[in-house]
């Protein structure tokens, strides 16, 4: 089955730690995205990548980092610089071009303990 | 600049009655518009999309939406609600000229509650 796989589903982080969220897709999409979801705020774009070895900051990139070494993979690292990391994180991918929709993974819920 | 406003944060209907979830948008270009559904602790699933073809768009699970340019609206409807429709719904607009999902702007969501 084609789709986007995020892991883990739940993740707990201690204060001061970096954690990495995994996102893999087998849809052969060029573009991949990371969103953060907080209650009542919709989705906010963290980073996106249109092509391998290239990525751009979204609206709330501070405290996060990404890499895009392979077309299929777009891991997100939540660094200790992110002051309020507890949230639901969603990875998405899409084809290029206008009117394209995003396909989403099942999400990772990150909690700081 | 683009924006999207979902007019109701919560909507409650009885099973078997019609559903109306309201969405207004603003856009500098000819927009593309989407409705997504999200069940608890899950990702988002596309219900339907408008891409400048027919103004009445039919989606999955009996949902449809009508693009009204004069009213800058894209309301989501369903004739008869089912218990499984209980979820969060997001209206999304994109007028990014180059295309791509990085140009998407999400509404804040409408929580649909279905009463038995």
C-alpha cells in the first residue's frame, strides 16, 4: 500500500533533549512537509522540502531542524531550543504543481516530561 | 495573501439530519480549496477539493461543497449525518502561484458532534 509512515506514534522527551521524528513515504512524491498541530490552532508549517538535499523554513521553524537525504525520507528533529515542543506533529507529501493536495501520515504525539 | 475562516468551532447535529460546516476564504489569486477530515489522534484525510472546474464538488462519504466566488465561501454539506462523521474538519485554501502544499493555509477546524 502506498502511503506515509510516521514513527513513533507517541514520544516522550525530557527537558533539554533532542528527539527525532521519522517520516517515510512510498508515493514517489517530490515534496514533503512537517506541520505542528495544537488544539484550536489548525496546522502550522514547520519545514518543507521540494527536492532532495533542499528544504525551506516554514512559519514556525525555530527550534526545529530537518534533513532530506533521500526522496522517501524527511526526518524532523525537535531540539532543546524549542521551548514548547509538546504537540501533535504531522508529516505530509505532495506532487508538484498547482491544485495539488497533501497526503498525511498518522502523526506523532510528542510530550515533554 | 490568503486566509481562511471556519465560522464555527463546534457544530452539533442529530444523526440522520443535514450537516453544514461553513468556510470563508480570501485569496489574491484564483484559489484551490480543500476540505480535510481528522479523526482523533489520526492524520488528515482529503474529503474533496475544488480546482476551478465545477463549482459543486462531490467528495467521499457523501460530502459535497459549493464554491461561491461572490460570497468567497466553500461550505461543506452532507444530507444525512452518520455517527462515523464525528471528527474535526479543516477547510484549506491555496493560491500559491507555483503550486505545492507549502502554499496551503489551514482553518482552525470545526469539531463535528453527532448526537444519537
